[in-house]
């Protein structure tokens, strides 16, 4: 597992590496977010430390106290135009 995941990255680094990454950033509150119970998917926009905003898709409900977090860390990989998060 440790060979597949590095330290914290931004979206550009995660895209370039193509591997599982931990990206740290903030929730882009000014952009839409939603939970779809039919597909059990929570989607939101996240801004990384370089200011890049990317859509994050998480195959689970929105985490408790998500709106109160100062920082968000997502673990997963870039898939096309979004970041597919396995964990938040």
C-alpha cells in the first residue's frame, strides 16, 4: 500500500502521477454540491493549495460535519474530469 500512495499532493500532481493520491484542500462552497441517494454518490467541488478547483465524486453519503471542516483531504485518483474519492 505504501508504494501506491505518496504524501499530500495537489490535483496537478495527482493527475500527472495517475496513482492513488491524498489531495488536501478546501470545499469550494460557492459551487454546487449534492448527494444522490439513488446512486449513493456525494459530489462537491474542492480547491487545492494551488487554487485548482476540481469536482470530487465520493461513492457514499456526505461525511458528518463536512460543512464545518477547515480542510478536506480526499484519497483516490483522477478519473477524466473529476477526482474519484475512496475516502474523505
